[in-house]
C-alpha cells in the first residue's frame, strides 16, 4: 500500500491518512491539522504536530520518495506509487513553520449517471454533454480548486467510443480510463541530472501519436497555443480543464496563456482562434460542500469588427426562475453575447437577443 511509505513518519495523523472518506490531510505551520471530508474542510481537534518532529518527518518522506527538501530546495512535490501527492514547504518560504499537504488519490471515479445522482449534473445537462462528446465538440471545463473539474472530465472521457485512439496529457496522472487504445503522457519536474518535460512538449509530441481524441488534464501555461493549433488541424472532440472562477474568465485566461507562449499574434486574433476552437465552456463551483455545474456557455464565434466573442448561455444555475434553465435539445433563436476582453482582465458580458 502506498501510504505505508510515509505512515512511520507521521504516526499522529496515520488514522486520518488511512481514512477512505478523507480526501486531503493538511498540516499548517503552527502544527494544527485540517482535513477535507466529503468536500468540507474541518479542523481536527486535539491533534497538533510538533514543528521539529514534522521537519524530520518531511525530510525522511522526501528521501523515501527519491526526492529532496532542504534550505536550498524548500519545496517538495512528490507522488506516492498510487498517485497520491505529498507537498511541503519549508521555512522561511512557509512563514512560521512547515506546511504539509497530503492529497489522496481515489481510484473510484463516477459515471455521468452517478454525477446526476449526486447533484453535480442535471439530467438535461448530462444528456447534452453526452451528445456533445459523441458529436466531437471541444469542451473546456472550468472551475476553482476542488470543484470537480477532473471528476467531470473523467466521466465525459469515459463516453468516448472504444474505437477511438485517446492521448491524455497531465501534469500529474489522475484520470483513469478503461479504453482499449489509450495512451497517457505525464509531465516531469526537473530532477538532478534530468531536465523538465513540460505539458507543452507532450502536446506537441502527442500529435505524432495519431490521436483521435486529445485530452489535456489542465491548461495552465504556454501549452494553450499548441492545444489550439491541434484542434484547428483536425483534432476535434478535445476535452481539457482550466482553473477559472467563471466561464468568461476561462476564455480570458486561455487567451493570456497563449500570449505567454510568445506567439506573435494580435490579441484579437488569439481570441478569434479560441472562438474557432472551443465549442463549449462548462463552469463548476463548490457550494455548501456540494460540487455543481453552474453555467454552460456556447462559443458561437468572434466578431472582429466589434472585438467581441459571440456567446450563448445554454444553462445558468442562478437564472431568475424557480428552476434552472434547461438545455435545449435544438438550438433556440440565436442570442449574441458581446465580450470585450483585455489581457489580464475578465471583461464584460452583455447579451443582446436578436
């Protein structure tokens, strides 16, 4: 078992690490312990780790995992054999003491019907997204930390037909697919004597692996440009996630990531490429310990003369009605939304129905 590697060094929180209902264990610089259980953060009373013992534990764990943490290298981000993550920060980067987080990998993934049962999706949304995957639409799944982006992506990826060749690229291997023609690439952090292998490098290489479907675990940098290039060269049906607090912000961040790649294109041209590449943005939030889709945005195009995205809101949880807006089975009368974006800004959203 993976946790046997670290349990001898953390006996006071061993029962928390082994509890299958706890998804994350966090130790703050003052030694207090917090856990995430069923999506809710809570302190652990009567448990406090001694700073000196914690320092020894973290250094021993790093060595057992083939890594290192020291004053010269105060950051640790290592993976256990089962995919669980151990992250730590030493002083003075962590003010007041060591910060430790153990994020447990769960090999139990939910299907789309199960996501309907637990409330993340409505039945209408589930049907629409299932149809979108079948029609090879390009989906960008957006949300904050712990909102269920990877969970939803895993469920939707499982709907891809078995005959498709799937190439998955992740910073850290999380998504689990049981498909006959499935290839997984994982980025590598720099190690002594070994250079880093970035997500961008893997996206470029994946195009030489004849993918039918390209999946990117999370877009967070310069690989955004290469992903858009891949989509525009015939690799439709992509799924990817991005960290953003709204669907509009997701488009803005995607454009900013393309700028980081150093591509010599006007900002409007970048957003025009995004409009041609991304069909749907699915926004997730966590509310009252519950993960839920709050918005589904259709990217209809980009109006260069007005410098606006053409957007259509298909679903919005906070719509002013007794029930959420249902996803239409057929496109309704077109409504244009204008989005004036700026590098680094979230922009403004206005809707003008035709």
